[in-house]
C-alpha cells in the first residue's frame, strides 16, 4: 500500500489499473460522464494521462470498466449498423435479447439502472453515458431524430426490466424468436419509418 | 392507542381505516397480491371483513390505497375500452402521459417501481398486482395474447422511466401530441395488429 503512488512503478501493475478505475468512479460520479476527462481522472489517480490511455482506449471504455459493464456500447454499435437498414430493428432486438440473456452481462447493467433509480448523482452520470455513447451515436449514424431513438431505447429498457426485474409472464419465459417477431417492427418503424 | 382494538369502536374512525391499511401492507408484502385475501387482512387488522369491504370495494382498491397509489387501474380501464378499438393505442398513450405528468400520481407509482427494483419481496407483490389488475384485464377484454399486452406495458414503462427518472432529452421535454404520434401506432399494433 505504502509505495502505490511512488513515481517509477511499473505501468503494468494491477494496482495502477485499479487505482485509475477507483479514480474514474469518483470523477464520473462527481462530474457526470460528459464533463469527466481522461486528464482529470489521471490527475485524481496521480498517474500520467498516457497511462490512462494505455489501459482504456476511450472515455466510454473507461466508464464501462469503472462500472464493471462487461460490454462497451462502442463494441455493439458496429453490429447494429453492419447489415441492411431494413433489418436494423431485428438486429437491435436480437442483440439486446442475447446480451441480456447472459447474467454476467445483465447484472451490471441492472445495477447501473438501479443506482440511477435511487440516486440523483448516479442518474446524471447514467443519462449522459447512455446519451453520448449510445443514443446520440445511433441517431447520428441513422439520421433519425433522437426522440425516435429514445422511443426505441424505452421499448427495450421496458422489456429488459419487465423480463428480468418484474419477471412478468409470459414475457419472462418467451423465446427470442417470438419476441423479435413482436418487437422488431416497432424498432424498425422508429428508426426508418 | 390503548383502546384501538377494543370491540365496539365506531367503524367510521380514521384509525380503523389506517389500521386496515397497515395490515394490508403487511399482508401484501408477505403473501403477494394474489394470495392476500380481504379475510386475511381483516384478521391481521382484527376487524370484521365487512368493515374492510366498507372502506375498500375491492382488493385492487385496497392495494392502491395501501401503496398510496392515487389511482386504481380499475378506474383507468373503462377509459381505455370506451371508444373505437382502432384508437385504443392513442387513448392508452394519452392516458398514461396525462396521469404521469401529474407529480402526485407519478411519485407513488415510481416509488412502487423503485421498491420492486431493489426488493425481492416487493417485486412479487408488484408483479402480481400489475398482472391481475391491469395486464390480464386488458388481454382478456381485447382478446389479445398477454405477451402483446406486456410488450405495450414495457413500452410505456420504459417511456415513463426514461422521461421521469433518467430524464433523457428530448424525450423528457417532448409534448404529449408528439409522443402520441410516435407511440400510439406501436400500442395499436400490439393490441389489434
């Protein structure tokens, strides 16, 4: 513990990474996602900004790691945009159903939503992260009004909560194909209708 | 306090009603909505079941009062069903937007959802209440598969959370007409498509 912040330690040590993440959680919670900077997090962790970049390519990646999200929206978005535009509804619904079916992916996302529901500071951070890293990107890439993207986000947010938190039946037990059939046209209409 | 449970007190006293509600909250939390009975709540409150009926017409009404919900789904459902079937999507979206725009209505509903998100005992009670008092009724009255009703519920749940908890913009500031235009066709398709 005593030599943690001594200059000259190896950049590869697990502690450095952990220290950056602890600092990141503090800075994201205080400043929100948009106003937090790599430089500010490096200062809080007392490391060189280059080292933060070495561990985490982007601010989105650092946020995902700090919140223990197993996936970063930047990894999902290419999947959405890669394919015919008239099938984006199906791709989006199927991707979200697949990701949330895995408890290891789902649990940290639900934890983030729970903290947003009960904590005013967390809500700002979560809102800014979803907006900057996900909703704005989709609206921009598809040339769709952000309100329509948010309507689609709300549909899938409600599905995940109704399926895994409220555990409404038959929704909680429904198969992916059945849900894609019902939900994909909704997302498709919001995004291209 | 000492004479509260003495037989022969006046049925009209505010304490009796409060005592029934306290008992109801305890019984709903323990047994869930479906297994709770008027008789069991009367026993817990040490009053005559007829007195419970005198204060609360139905179990749904008692639940709404116990959870301090300002509205009972049984009061909303007739509004939904009263009118052309091809406009039910618009009626439902407009009703939910209007009800949740009022902070006095919204706050206890959000409190119920928050407790469901953080408490395994609450979640069962909330699930059963939504299913019995709302989702099952809609599916039954419209002759629609319950899965499709739940998809519509999920859409509106997501909208209320994204608008009032996450406060995503532009969704949080969007007007009712604009939202009805986007969302009504979704609900209409789920219910009659």
